[in-house]
C-alpha cells in the first residue's frame, strides 16, 4: 500500500472506528457534554472470543461460560488463561511449563481491559495462576508490572495458590536436555509441540474488549529472561477505540517491533485485523536476517467484532468461539517451513 492510500484508508478507518466504538450510556458529545458521563456500556454486541493455538479451544470454553452469562471480557480472558495454566499436559504455560536452563519454571503473564488498565507479572516461580496475580496487581496497586522475587512475595502475601514445578516429567526432560547441552540454549524450533504462549482476546455483550496472555516462555532460556508475554504492547495490547491484539512465538522478535501495539495501531489506520497482523509479521520479517526458528503469530479483534490472524510460518492456528461456532482456524502465513 502506498502512503497516499494508507493515509486515505487511515482516515476512513478512524471514522469507522469512532462509529462502531461501543457506546456508553450518557457519553458526553456535542449535545450532552454538560451532563456527567455515566460509564455504563450498552449491552448490544455479540460476544466473541479468540485464543492462540489448539489449547485455545479449551480456554475459550472456560471463557465462554463467563461471556454466555453476560459477564465481562476481563473475567472471560482470565478464566480462559487459568484453564490453560492449570493443564498439566501443556508444556508452554503454567504448571506443566518447561523450565529455564537451570531447571526453574518461571512464568510470565499480562492482562489488559477496555479502559486500558493493565497488569503484568514476570519471572514468577511456584504460583499456579500468574494471570490472576497480574490482574491483582492491576486492580490493587499503582503499578503495572512486578517480576521475580518481588512478584513471588506479592503473590504469597495475597495467598495465591502455590505449585511445585517442574512437574516430574518435565524435570526428567530437563535432565536429559542438560546432559546434551554444554553451552547456553540454542535457538529452538518453535512450534505448537514445544512452545507457546496462550494469548486470548474477548469482546463481551457490551462490546468491551479485554486480552490476556500467559506462558512459561522459551524452554531452557537463560535465567532471568523475559519474553514478550509480560510486556504490554509486545505480547498484548488493547485500545477500546480500535481493538486488541496478542502475540505468540519468539518473544525477542515480537518485542523488537512492539508487536501487539503495532497491530492495534495498524487497525487504527484502517487495516482489518488480518491485514494488520500480516503487516506486523512482514515488519518482523524485515527486521530479521536469520529466520531460523522465527515462528511468530498475531491474532486481533476490532470493535466491530471482526477477527483475524497471521503468522510467519505455516502451522499457526487459533480457536474461535461465538454464539454460532467453535472452531480452530488455520492462520494465513508468509512462508512454509
Ligand atoms: N512468546 C512467549 C515467549 O517468547 O516467551
């Protein structure tokens, strides 16, 4: 797209976005600006939820229980993320997650709502639900992000459920890996089997959009490493004027382009969710000479409830849940492995 048509599309996009933005009853405008705005959303939207990878199907089920009862998108994405965090068979999220190089399972998560409230936790060990700790930080502290020992202390002070990690199977796999590896972690092959984050986006019946993501990160990472998932703007971004996006894949590459924020800003400028994800993927590719193991995908939703996704390599999919359908969607991609 040339600059001229981008600007033109952008202008249309902004106009369209402001037309479809969820209305708040009594919201101030030219006629009502003398009245105080009530922050009550009008319930007239069809709920929708999307989550990365096939583990997103079960996560969406948990989130849908909230949305179907008229609950908020924030409660829905938290419920979905908690479902995956509790799944002992999942090797990239929560209790069953893979450890760092020294055998410690350290978890990252973040959450963001329609009012741009956000919370994040990084490098958290031994706590079952990092997503709920992130939400607690968002709702009860003046901060956005807590990491490491401070985050653990916070979680324990607030009596969050504790877990013992790594679980025995994962510990065994780590010991095997350790035997084979002398040096620091090499770039992994990233696919659904050995990696990745769950990212979730939901719109509730009042049109409110929220997002969450949670991960154990890059298996056998260097101790202290954080990926994109706890970083607002990289792993997740929501702006109720436009929509939301979440990322999955090699966190280092996603951070380099402030991935999820980039997707949202592209939608602000008139791109559809899929076009925005595709352009972010193209930007990411342009920034990398070495494409080895560089799988990365985005999913996005706009305020009209339109969704889309795109990935660098084939194999990325996302789970979609609406009143009518529950399915796994293969995302379009730039190149094949
Ligand atoms: N996308 C998850 C990570 O890189 O940690």
